[in-house]
């Protein structure tokens, strides 16, 4: 695992854009296919949301494989969404999905310290989102805390799926190296995050100046936000390569 200077964060952003330009449509189809699938999953009360968390590692592997294919000049096909499911590493990836679910559950549980459990009741459909109990609570702050905590946890785990899939690691070892790799490159990640925050702010201001504050603003900003989210995912592939080396191209062995 390589130790990186802070400027590597800027390199990851540039490499993410370069990779996206290779096959923008195909990578977008792969990403939106996953969003559509999670939307369908979300229609299943409680269980659907839990399953969507558990399938994050499978999607991470699918998108990383798509990035590898794009980099090597191969067509990125939507069937890559099933790459992890068809892999001998899928049982380990499924167990990793339980770790993601645990992180999500802990974040929700911790949010009860802020709003007394109101957000949890809304998620469990015990109360309505527009009820008096919600309006009188600190649910907004609890939601922001929960979202930030889940995002941080998922970022720390982001390389664990590819490490299982490409490096044939066990779940525990993959989680350890994913977290350790990010902490070791902490300065580069700070630069990476700062650059993307800056890009988001600039894009938001430009769209606001061009469209004004209204429906047109959301109509332009939302698709742009989705596009640069895809580019962020492409950047994570560049991060993986810099931290852990070239992906294995042969089929992965069954992980323990």
C-alpha cells in the first residue's frame, strides 16, 4: 500500500474526469441502472431499504469493473451490475453487505440521541413525516447526522468490496485495509473532498445565475449533480489503483 502526498487528491479528480470521458454514456447507464434498482427495492417496506444497503458492495464491484473495462477499451455493459452476483466472491461480498447494514443501523440508532427517536419512527412508518411530533422535534438535525455518519462509514469501507473481488481478501482483512488505506492517505482525501466541494459550489452558483431560484434551477442542477457523482465514483477507481495497485484481471477466487 502506497503512501501518498496531498496533491494526489487533485490527481484523482482529474483521473475521474478522464475516465468518465472514455465511456460517459455506458458508465452513466451502469450508475442509473443501480439507482433504478435501489428505487424498486425501496418500495418494499423496511426490508427493501435494508437490502439496498447490503447490495452496496456488489454495486461498488460492478462499477469498479466498469471503470477497469473503460480504461482498457472494452465496452461497459449493463450486465456488469450482475458481475458480483456471478462471482465466486459473492458470498464474501454478501457478508460485507451485512457490515454496511450494521453501519447504517448504528448511524440511525445514534441519531436517536439528537431527536429522541423521531427519525427512527418515521423510517419505521410509525408516524407520518408531517405530524406534530416531527415538527416539534430536531429530526432535521438527526437526519443530517445520520446521513453524514452513514456516508463517512461507507467511504471508509469503499475499497473493501474491490479488495475481496480483485485481491481475494477475507471480509475482515478487506475492511481493515480499506479503512487503513484511507487513513494513510488522509491528506490526499482532504484535498479530494475540498476540490469536489469547490466544484459543487461553483456549479451551483453558475446554475443559479443562469436559471434563477426556481423549478428551472432544480431541473438543471439535479442532473448535473448526478453526472458529477458518477465522476466521483470514477475517481474512486483511480484511488484504488494508487493505493492498492492494478486490479486483478482473472476471475477472483472464493473469499473466506
